């Protein structure tokens, strides 16, 4: 469900940017794949942001943890703040890619209406996915602070996957 809603959200953002509904059947396969890839990255980012929000709420909800934070004993506070900043930057990059895709959609629509070949999309045609840096196996969506590869049992922190998210965004 999250995957479908992520794709719908990306298409809705493109609709808003161009001012009319996108007719996906008129788009090139490369542009449709770019929308799918961007939705996949958006979904991963959303899950990580929600996990971070939950962790921050847990810290705020515990009297002991609030006191330790005030005393400067929250060793992970800077790490959480840095991660939130990194996630914000990734969201900005996704928004920029939505603008690029909106321009691509308009160019394809103009080409279709004038009967000329559509402009080529520069991004990847294959589906993007998280991969374990240790063994290369596909990784599942995170369910906690760390992601464990089910093949080699490598533990990855959010910061490890944010680098992959950034390269995925740049490849779209």
C-alpha cells in the first residue's frame, strides 16, 4: 500500500507542477520508470523519517531519558539531529527530481502533440533498490534503527543507507 501511495504522491506532485493531470499512457517507459524509482526512494525516506520521529517521541516521552538529555548524557542526540538534517536534504533532492520529471513530462507531451520523437530521459531504466554493501543482496525496508541483511547478517545504520538513497536519487 505504501508503495502505491508513494507513486500516487509523486504523480500528484507532477500534476501540481505542470497544472494538469499526467496521462501516464502518454509517457515514455523511461519516464514511467523514473516515477516508479522516485516513488521507491520516497517510500524508503518516509519509513526512515517515521522511525526517527518515533525515536524522538520515545526520548521525549520518557522522564529518565529527558533528564539524561538535559544533563548532556544523550549520546545519540547529535546523531539523530544530523540524520534529520540529512533526511531533509534528501527530501529536497527528491523535490528537485520531481521538478525535473515535470519538465520531462511537459516535453514529452509537447513532442506527442507535434508528432516529433520524445526527448530521451537520461536516468536509469532498471528498478532501484537498497543493496547490502557487504554482500550485495537486496535489503528490506527498515523496521528499526538498524537494518540487518538477512543473507550475511550485516547491520546497517540509517546513515549507511542515506548514502545509497542519495545515489539512487542522483541516478533517476
